[in-house]
C-alpha cells in the first residue's frame, strides 16, 4: 500500500481531501502511525473544504511570522 500526501513542508504535511474513498481512512491512520513510530515532528493538516484551507493558510502564515520575528530579535 502506498500513500503520497499532497504537500510536504519542512515541518508540516497537508492532505486536501474533498470526498474520501473507501480506503483513505485506513491509509491515513497507517500514515499517522508510521510518522508516530518514526518520531517525525510534522504538523498534519487534513483539509476538506475552503474554510479549512483558509484557516490552515492563516495558521501557517502566523507561524512563519513568529519565526521571522524571533530571528530578527
């Protein structure tokens, strides 16, 4: 079984999923389990509609702004 997320960043993984197929919930659980077992430090996002996408983008922007401000201090 293979799984490839839609977007992978330095510390985040994004999966955009409108309608889920039958096998996706199992693949997603196995993927999360694999990350946990390997002690990977990723923030996972599973977005399903435009509102969730907007919230995720705002969260990533806020995080980036905080990191930039900390570097400037």
